[in-house]
């Protein structure tokens, strides 16, 4: 239809082509909407399945174990077990705020309390 429209240059053929193109785009758009609506239907899919579907249609590609940590040195002790490595990271990030907080002088804390509800960015 497009070739006929271009080769013969008739207005009637061009109008038919444009009407067909418009209806085809509408059908494709409706099919896409229906596909994604069914894919992400909460009533039919579990949350786990919804996330799996979302990751499959997104452009984000997860690279698992692309650079795994095989060894970790914690307190001069070499850790090679994956579970122990995970636990070491969890422990580190769970307690990282305690160390700097314990080094803050009590006078500094009192000075901030006297400021009221102001926030300062240094």
C-alpha cells in the first residue's frame, strides 16, 4: 500500500494508506497496553513474579558474580567462606555509624541541641 501510494502519487491511495497506518498504530498500541496490563496484573501474579516481569522488560541487566569477592581480610583474619564474607559485610555496615558517633565530643552535641530545628550543610 505504501509502495502504491509513493509510485502512483494518487491522493486517494495516500488517504487510504494514512488511514490504514493510523488504525494499525492504534491496534499495536492497544495490544501493547493489554500485554503489559496482563503482565503486571496484581491479582494474578505474586509480588515476586511482578518483580521478575519488571526486570525482564526493563533495560537493566543484572550481572551476578561478575566480580565475586573470594577472600576478605577482617581483623587480620582471612575469610573465604561466602556466608562468612556476607556476614562480615553485614556486620561492618550495621555498625559503621557507631564508631564515628562515639568519637563526637559531648560539647559539640550540646551546641547542636541549642540551635533548635535548624539544618546546616557544611
